[in-house]
C-alpha cells in the first residue's frame, strides 16, 4: 500500500485565521506556524508593538499576516478584530482564542482578591466567549470553520498550587466550548479546546522563579519537563486543519502525562 505524505506547508492553504495573544508565547508560535502552513493570519494582541513584530517576522519569511490591537474582554474591540480579518482577507475560517492571563496573586478561595478573580474571568472566559460570538457569523458565511479555545490541564484535575480564578476560568472554557460545538456541529463549525500542561514561557519562568515552587510543579509531570509553546501550537495547527474534520466538542490534552498519573520524586 502506498503511503502519501502530507505537504506540511499547505495544511491551511486558503484559510484565514485569527490568533489572539499572538504577541508572544503560544500565540506567537501558532501565528508563525499557521502562516508557514499557508494561512493568512490576523496577529492580535493587546500589545500592538509585539503583534507588529510577529507580523513582520511572518512577512519576512514569505507569509501573509496583519496586526490588530485587541483587548479580548472588550466586545467592540473583538468585533473590530473579526471585521479586520474579513476586511483584509475576505473571510474567516479559524479563530484561535489563545489570549489569557495568570496573575501572581491568584491563589486560594480565601485569599484571591476579588478584582483579580473578576479580571481573570473577563480575559480568560469572557474573552473566549466574545471571540467565538463575533467569529461565528463570519464562519457561517464562509460555510464553516474551526474554533480553538485554550483551556488547561487544571480544568480537568485542579492545580497542585492554588490558582482558583485561573482554574475556574479554564473549566468554564471547556464547558462553553462543548456547548458551542453541539450547537453548531451541523452548520459546519467545529469547536475544540486545547488543555496544555505547564509550558515553558516567560510568564511561567517568572511565576516559578523560586526553585522549590518550580520543582513542586515539575515533579508531577511524568515526562519530566515542562512543555514548549511550539508543542501546543502543533496541536492548534491540527485542530485548525481539515485533518481534524471529525473532531468537535473535544479537549486535546497536551500535558506531558500529568493528567494521566500522579508521580512522586524519583
């Protein structure tokens, strides 16, 4: 039997994709990867300078990208972002709702400041809701699309270190994504979540600058290391592509095995 190898540079050819939080970390990797695989990418971030840097990098490599400043918790700005995608490229096929925050003072139920709880919900959960809400009409016009929302492994099992607002927000992302998937499955729109484990990003490095705190997290990962932004972007690429055409309402867990086993130090 002959095996046909996929052309990895054209997996998203002809698709228009929005990536939020694309000014760094997972979002930056995903924007670069989507563009490298043929997508026209809206690089969206609250920091326009960072978004512009990523856009320039994509363009320098021969890709197609356009920068947009967006606060994902602001409905008007999110709508402007979606309108910019259609205005620039004529349609919308993919949205990767990746933007999120993880404040250092997000702790337990008794000590997390109320304003921190509210801000985390505004960005991590409402931001996903708004991105999805604004994208769906454009996807319906396009005949379908793929919605990819970033949740977390902590939405499935809880965190070893208290981070109650973040965990609750990501649990909401899972439930919301399933609801959207069921509602729009017969209209050609798929919705899935990605549940990353701890990822080696500048934010995590800052939060885990204390070696003891870092080791307390690392010890629970069977693979024995933190993940990379590129590894999560690879999962997003699969969900954005037609290769995942029979997948909706699911969570793609990319966590080094952390949700599969509880391990102790060797």
